């Protein structure tokens, strides 16, 4: 169903039927029945997401205009950037990786909670847009995270619905990386931090907060970008949906303008059309967040199950293995010598009498299974040395 059809459905007195069996009930009846009680946390969260997203879209030029002009040859006028994304966000983007994207590389997730003691933000699987696949590796995929802390019930004042006391906390994706390390989630207290040094914000302050954070992000990445580098659109592609992608490969990252092409009903793929010159100064090794700060959408490489498991195991060894021991295991993984990498891992645990935690044992067992090795034997070796 297209956005214009959805709008018609919501505004019309549409009735419902099951084939030839009609009902007298309308769309308005349904919405009133399903979504009238705004004290329900889930519904209030959707409403807050809507209000925040609409406010930031309206302020898109204010937040990312300087970034677009600094990193591309585009020279948007007031309102151009808002109009460029409004069509995509006429309805809630179910199934998208992010709640909101203001421009390439500036992505946001909008969360809310009325129960901070129970709230957690989990890492999610990375997604490869070229192959439309979720990957094993889990990250915080957005560059900015907004958390609304709801601290009172709503109230009606004549025709106004007052959401009450709501404090907004903002974190960058890079901050969350540092806060969590190898952990898979972050709770409310760590997300918010010391409220003496990190006070929350009002709803109307969010555009200025994000503008400041984005300016700092741009300033940081520009130190590593070649003087005069800017991303220029491909001539003649104005009517196509062109994506600036940084595509990770085995031997590095390639940058292309890619076009979305419909292959079948509901199936889309991105086809590389034209290369984009690399933005980086010699000697700089960017991570995926650097690529997105430079205005690209980063496409992680699709790994084999064994390689993905090793990518999960290596961070878990940090603090258990020395840096040189991790480097030794990693050197075998990098060249695809997975059997040697696994044997080396087991050998270090046994020879150095190191204790393996349950998550490490589970990953080793999964690796052995994926490599068609005797998984019980490998896990028992680690269990035995851990019991000593």
C-alpha cells in the first residue's frame, strides 16, 4: 500500500469485509479502539517517535545543512533538505534499519521508556544492502540515539494532549561503542550517565543538540579528508534513487554511487554505477563510523559463518589473552587458516592455564560444529582447564 493510499485509508470512513461478509465498522472505529489509550507505554512511544521525527525533519537544513555543503557539491537552499526526505517519512518506516536518516551517514534511532529500571538498548545485526542479508555481527547501527524518559502520565487540556514530564537523552553511536565494549546491550543508567555532567534536554532543544553533535563529528572527520574533496552526483541520474555506498571487501573498501533496481515484486538490489574517489588522506585507516561521517552508507562484508564466529570470539578473548596472543590467533583468521586459529586458541588456554568463561566455550563449540570438528571434544578441553 502506497503512502497516498494509507492517507486515504486513515481519513476515509472505510469499512472492512471478509470476502462477501461485510462489517459496519470503519477505520475510525478501529483506530479509536486500538490507539486511544496514550498511557499505554508502547503507544506513547510511537507518538513520541512521530513527534521527534517530524520536528527533526522540519529542522533538517539546520542540523545537517553545513555537513551537506562541506562534503558534497550540493548547495541546498532553505527547505530543500526537508523536502528531499519528507516523502519517505509520510508513514512510519517499518522494516528500516533506522527510525530516521536526515542525510547520508546521519542516522537516528528514537527510543522511549517509562520504566528505566527495565529498559535496555540491544545491539542489532548488521545489514548488507547489496545482498539484502542480515549479518552475524551485532552493533549499534545508528550514529545518534535519542532516549525519551517519560516521568508522568499524560493529560488532556481542552484540545491539547500533554505528554507531561519527558526528558530527552542523546548519545552518539561511537559513545555507545565505548560504553558497551563487547557487551551486547546498555541499560538506562549507563546510557544516561551522570546527570550532573550530562543533563537531559527538552523536546524543543533537540535540533540544536543534534546540530552541535553533528558539527563536532564533521570537524573530527574533516581532519582526515583530502583538501578539496567533495562527493559529486553522477550526471543524468537526478531521477534515480542513487546511494553513496562504501562497500567492504576482502582487500579493502570500495566506494560507488549505486542505483536501487527492482528485480521482482518487493525485491530490490543496489547496482554499482559510478566510482566515487576515496576521501581519505594517506596513512589514515577509517572505521565504518568514519566512512559514514564522511557521507557514505557503509556496507559490511558478508562473511562465512566460521569467520563471523571468529569475529565474535576475538573480542571475548580481550582481557583473557594478552595482546600478542590475540594477534597470533587473529593472524590465522585473517588468512583463512581457521583450523590453526582454533587450535591455537585452545592451546593458549591449556598451556597458560587460562579460565574460559561460558560464552567463550559456547563460541568454541559453535566454531567446531561449523568446521565439522568434534565439538564436544573441544568444549570439554576448555571446561577441563577451567575447572583446574
